C-alpha cells in the first residue's frame, strides 16, 4: 500500500527517490502546473529533486517554493493545478514522504490515490522536445496575508513559539512578529535535525511549562515538522489537550457543525453538531467539502474551510493568539468537561495484518467499540509499524477498562497468527 492515512511516508532510501520520480510523472498526466515544497529534512532536497524530475520529465511546469509549511503549499496550490509537499510530517528525521493537494487545499482523495497506485509502475515520459520547465514560487507571502486578514492580534502580546526545527520556522515567528506580537522563538533553526521529537506531544515538551512560568508569557505554540499541526500551552504552563483545543476553536469561531475523527472526545458533542470520520486529515477535509464549519483531530490538525481544506498550523497559531488576548484560556479549559482519554501505541511489524484479523475493512480506519459510558478505537498506524489504541470513559476507571479491552483483542489476534 503506497498511501497511508496522510500521504506517502517511509524511511528514506533510494526506493523513495524512485517512487517520488514516478509519482511526479503520474501527476503530470493530469496537471499542467505543479507546485512543490518541502520541509527541513536533510533528505528533502533529494526527494524534491526526484519528484520535480518526474514532473518535468512528463512535460509539466514545475514551481519550486523551497522550504515552506505544508499548509502554505496547500494554500498556494490554488494558483496551480496540483500541489506536492515533500515531508514526513511528525515522523523522525530518517523518514520522508509526499503529500498531494488539490486546488482547494484538500488532500488527494482515496480515488485519486488509487489512480496513482495503479499507474505508478508505468510512467509516461515526454520526448526531448516535450519537457517541462522549472520556476520558483513564493507560497508563504500569500498564505501569511490571508491569515493576517482574518485575525486581529494584540500588539506587544508575548508568546513562545516552538517550531521544532521544522518548516514552521520560516513562517509562524515572522508572521506573528509582523502583526506586532513579541515572539520568543525556540528550536527555530531549519537545520533538518529535530532538537526534540517532532510530534507535539506533552511528553516531548517537558521544558515548556517552566519557560512559561519564568517568562510570564501568555502562551506557547508548538508545531510539528511540517507545521500542519499546532498544539498549545495556556498561561499557567499547562499543555492543552487536543480535544479541548478543538472545543476552544469551535466556541471562539461559533462553529455549529464540527467534523472530527473517531478518536476525538465525546465532549465536543456538548458544544456542536458533530460528524465523525476515520483518523486522518484527508477524511476530515473530504467531509468538510460537503458539510461543516470547522474540522479537527486531537493530534493537532485543525482545518478552517474558509481559508483551505488543509490542516493549518500557522493559522491555528494566529487564531490562538487572538483568543488568548481576549480570554483567560486557563479558566476556559477548567470549565470544560474532561473525560478520561487514554492513548497507547504498540510497536508491531504486522499491524495491518492484525487489524484485518480483527475484522477491520480498512486497517488504518480501524475498529471502534462503543458503550454508553465509553469507547475504544483500535487501528493500524498509517505512518509507522504500530497499532494505536485510544479509549475514553466517563471515569478514569472506565477508560482503563476500555483500553484493556483493546489490548486484549490485539494480544489475542497476535497469538492466533
């Protein structure tokens, strides 16, 4: 299976370069102009060059926007036929991959992905007199202008921004500074080596609470490797759960219809009408085309359809700053329902087969067990050889029971194989 829950992603090797070249050639069959960007990984230039070679070799015009956040590339795709982002998102540095976008910023649909998978082994190349061209394109400036036109930021507000040495370095701090925000940037060198694990989990950000308490800054904003994700800390230095962030955004934007995933908390249903999708921002954006005011995943992917159908970390960062200037975020969080949610990843080399053995139609969509006072979701990771289990209960004990149900099912399936 070439595509996972969020594009193509694998450990870097020469096979990935071959895949990138052929993907580029397939894309060029139906796109005359293609925008291509990358995150900061050391392997990014090689993968990007291979991808662009495939696009040009099949006769299409290629526009290189260099290092840029994934949402900036997705936003810039409106000026082209197709967009490509070379990234492995929150995965470690040894991974890389490709995300593909339509003009509205949405990820390629399952149908589009299947077309690539079915034709990638037979690319069509142009003759010497039918080669594509290469130009540059600035996708960050129009994206920045679009975001700043939609938010009102308090001049002099003090915030911490941790870009994790990823693509957010080239956009979020300068964007907020341009709006008058005083930014303390950390991990802000686009070196290609992440000073912390790229995924913006609380356990990877243990240094942030003390920094907020020491500086007295209003909040901390945290990106992953390609800045499509945004997580945050409140003014007390507390990590804000993704489910609570989704509620904050929904309430602040007065969003009545919210699209989220099967692994999101039951609490959001107390604030908006909700439709759920399998885990993966491509599923959320696909639903938002038909229905919804706001989309989000508790992993930190927030989709604002009024600007794009791609998760937008820089927009979420600016919007959070606007909220933090108007609200006492800590008080808002304390007033929210807080059901117990437990998440666990089990490293297994045959995660796909295990989910099939459990009866899943699509392993990365997984299986969801629902009771009146809790639920459990078991799914194969779309990016790593892991089985992910998420459980929620109205009490911590109930959540633990649901999590154990998931563990038992996975263990039984492994024993029977």
